C-alpha cells in the first residue's frame, strides 16, 4: 500500500470513528477500503470527489451507542472544516427556482428499512365504504388505512412530487366524485390522469366543511376559489 492510499484510508477511518466512536464503523470502513485493488481505490476516491459515492455509517436499530449525536456531529464537522448548513434551491409553481434566505442542515440520514416492514405497523383497509359524512374521507378501523401529515406534504412538495400531493390531498383526501372518477378510470383503462379528471372532480369534503365553519363564524375565506 502506497503512502497516499494509506493516508487517505487512515483519514477516512479516523473520521468515521469519531462520528460513532462506540461502534465498529471505523473497523468496517478500513475493511472496505483495504480489500480494494489500487485501481478500485482510485476510482472510489474519484467517486467521493464527484459526490457519486460516500463513506457509510451503519446504525443498528435499538443500539443506543449507534445513534448520531447532534453535538458530536457539530464538533466533528468543526474539527474537519465541514459545514452541514447550506442554502437550498426550492422549486416554484411556475417552474423557476428560488434560493432560500436561511441555511438548513443537510445530512444523509441512516435508512431504517426494517421499521417499515414490521407487520403490526402495516394498516391495510378492507374497503373504502365507510366514509365520514362531513369530510368525505375514509374513516373507521375497516376503511381507514393511512394519512398524510403536514410535514410529509412539505417533504413531497420539496421533492417536486406535486401530482402525488394532489392525488393524496384531493382525489384520495375527500373528493367523493374525484375518487369515483379515479377508480373508474383505473378500472376501465388501467390508468388515470389527474389533469383530465380534476375539472370534473368537485371539491374536497374537508375543504367545504372548513369553509362552512368559517362562514358560520362570519369569516370570509378563499378556500373555494379556483
């Protein structure tokens, strides 16, 4: 092993070891780098430089020693001259992009796939026949399967998945006519278009209900404006 490769390996192992000092991530990193040929190692370094590959951390579920600590993360970042805070380019509705005024923390978080596969956490509705009278949304233990929270909506919008949000919040979020048209289109043609169906889908029940509440309180709203 030449001196340059050894120095790069030692730096990577030292860095990973300081992020999670009570785990074997440093040892795993050294094993990963040591088993590469010189050519493979050089290609990996180029991938690191071009941000196509990264050093990895393994954080087993339920292991408190494998939890990332924010204070330690900032400490290590300061030691190595790494800033975790960046301004973000955000898409606008007209297709343009706007740079955020404030910086936000950007990190690649551990993926915990196992938690999504636990059978007791999976909720599969048996039908969609039980619908709330006021909101038009599926309700009850038999028909209600999942919900989309406000933070999840923001995440989907940040990823540019506007059509997914529209489907979840409009067609599957309480628009009785829209849901019926959506299922009918899928049943008859095997696909559905939100753009084609939206003019005929009507309003979402929850929106109508909130508009009625505000009107009863003598408050004007633009909820039903196109």
